């Protein structure tokens, strides 16, 4: 007798946090630069056990803040 087991549809899980290595890839920076931004308080992170993570929301906030910093400089250079 063949038994067929079906599973309910599995929804893809949206990743809420990135490892340091993944955050480095996402920002195209080296590990030292990422830790420098964390240590300077510009990028929020947290630890779970011995591993450090960066919330995707914190990554988006970091990018927005860097864009806001460079926008006035770009306007001055153009004007």
C-alpha cells in the first residue's frame, strides 16, 4: 500500500536579520568596515549567543541615513 503524505503550503519566510557576513555582502563592505560602523553607533546590531546579527530594518535605516548625509554634499557640488 502506498501512502501519500501531503504538507500544507509553506509560506516563504522573510529574513528579519542578517549575519555579519551577509550584511557585509549586502553593503559591499569588508568585515572591518561593518564593525567600525557598529562600534561608532551608526549601525545597530545585537548578539544571540556568540553570534552577532544586524536586523534588516537597521540595515535600511543605516542606508537611509548615509544617503541623507551625502545628499547635501551632492547638491553643493552641483550648485
